[in-house]
């Protein structure tokens, strides 16, 4: 079995948020064909209990404890070195030592890096076949953050956007291939970094449509008989926080003024103080972490995804579609999703449109044709099996570079160096 080094910035289990969903399905898919050596950070104490499950999919592993508070302090080194803050945030000497050991002792000829921050660990591995899955253009998210915030943080975010784009450019030029989560994301990166455009491609996220199925029994977590809107997502993520604050205060109040019995549930782990404060608004519930998001989707009247800052593909939209729910979403949440507005989902460009579309959907609640069409779109375009065929084809190129006789520890071909 061929061996691959897989570096991920966040422990790829459980698959309950955007990046972990993609990194986990990559891990599970590749484990069927490769002996995977996994290096990753664990930034949530609750994830340590899944170590054995993840180890069962791997060869050698290196799990590094990452305290977000400590990492934020460490990231300040970037101000003194002229580097993006993201790089020292995800830097660990122990992980670098482990990576060097793997490259020195194991016959690794493929390296897959998940997110740009992990590329720093294999910048020296020039004789291995290196693929970076950027997923999204992180530098552009920082640009959006800068445009949405005030001084002084907007200056910090703008600096991060500029320096991180420079680093993304360096990695894309240096590595053999760069992948993204959608064609739109890949096309934009190709324009930002034209010198690497020929190396840039994409493979979509997928949805486990058997797991996210409307045909399973789910107990109702809501007050029976009341119309209910739901938003799902990690509630310590800035874009999600911004979305629910704006929606609860700007849109939901308008909807509730015309339909006083409607409820809005914010479902997701680690809600910040700002999110928890929204529970004081009439009709708003903040659940915190839940064991299973599917009952909240299954019994909701509709799903709202009012993101104002977004990159790539939103898994929360695909999951709602798989559950045959009508989703009212922003243009930012629509980006990268191949679906037909008005037939498979509803797109609202501002607060007034959100309110009017939501009221129209609630008034016509018996119409299930949009939900059926949405699930059919997911089944047609967003299966993991179909999507991950793209990474198989990229890795297969290695076989045209190395012969069987040339499979040997990568360190024999390169100079191992720490940072």
C-alpha cells in the first residue's frame, strides 16, 4: 500500500463543521487506498476522545494540543517577522520534528496539505509530490472581515489579507497542485495568482445523503405547531456570529411583527457571549451544542443562511437541501453551489427580501416541490464518492513520476530542515 503524509490544521473528527467535514471525508476516502501518516492539531478538548477512531484510519499519527488562547498570543510573532499571523498560530516544533522523521524513515512520495498554514511544515520536501487543498481563499475572508469591521481591527485584518495572499501565492507556485472547494473559488484564485493558474483545480464538497435523509424518524425538538426558522453552524465562527446577529435583529424582528408566533433557533456549538445575548430577543432560542443537528433541520419550517461573509461552499446549505428543506440564503451563501434559485432554494439579497421570502414560504408551507428538487440536486451533484474522484486523479499522477523501484524515504531525495 502506498504511503501518504496528510497534514491538517484541525483534528478531522467529528465531521460537524465545514473544514472538519471535508478533511474527515478525505481521510476516510484515502484510507481505502493509502497508508496515511496524519499530523494535526486538536483545539477542542472534547475531540481527544476520538483519537482511537481516527488512529484506526491511519498509519503513524501526531496529535498536537493547541490552546486557542496560547496560539493567539503566539501568532503575534507575525507582527515582528513581517509574516501573516496565521503561520505562527499553527506552528509547533514537535510537529515539525515528527514530519521530518516521517519523511526520513517512511517511503512517502505523496504529501497532502489541508489549508495553507500547514504547508510550512513541508516547504523543504521538494522531491515529494505535494498537493495543497486550500479549500477556500482564506486571504479573501480576511479582506471581507476588514471591510466589515472598524479600526483598529480592520487594519489588522487588512494586513493579514495582504500577507496571507502573498504566502498563498508562494505555496501555489511551489507545490505541484492546488485545490479548492468549488470552481468559482478556483477561478478567483487563478485570477489573483495567474502564475499558478495552470496548477489550480477543485473538487466539490459532498453530502452523505443517506445520513442527511428526510426519510428517517426524528423527534421534534421544537414547540409543536409553531412555525420555526433554524440556522445551524459553529457559533464561535465570526461569519456565523455576524450572520445570526444581523438576522435576529434586522430580519427576524420584521418577520415576527407580522407573524408573532414564529420562532428562530440558533443551533451550534460554542456560542459566544454575543450569540447567547440574542436569546433575550422575543422568539429567539440559542441551543448550544446538540448531539444531532438533523432533528432541528427535519422539523424546521425552513432553514435560513444569511451569511454576509463567506468563501467556498456552505455545507449547511447542502445539508438543508439533502433534508428536503426550503433554504432561504444570501448570495454569499449561494456562491459555489450549483442550484437553481426559485426552484431548489431561495436567494435573498437584503433584509427586506429575506423577510418577504420567509413570510411567503411560511404562508405556502404545504408546497414540498422545492424541497424535493433540492434533494435531487444534492443526489445528482454532491455525493462524496463523486467529488473525491478528483483527488484520486491528482494523486494518480504520481505514478507517472516515480517507478516502483524509486519508492524510498523522501529524505534520501531532499535535505531535511527544521524551522
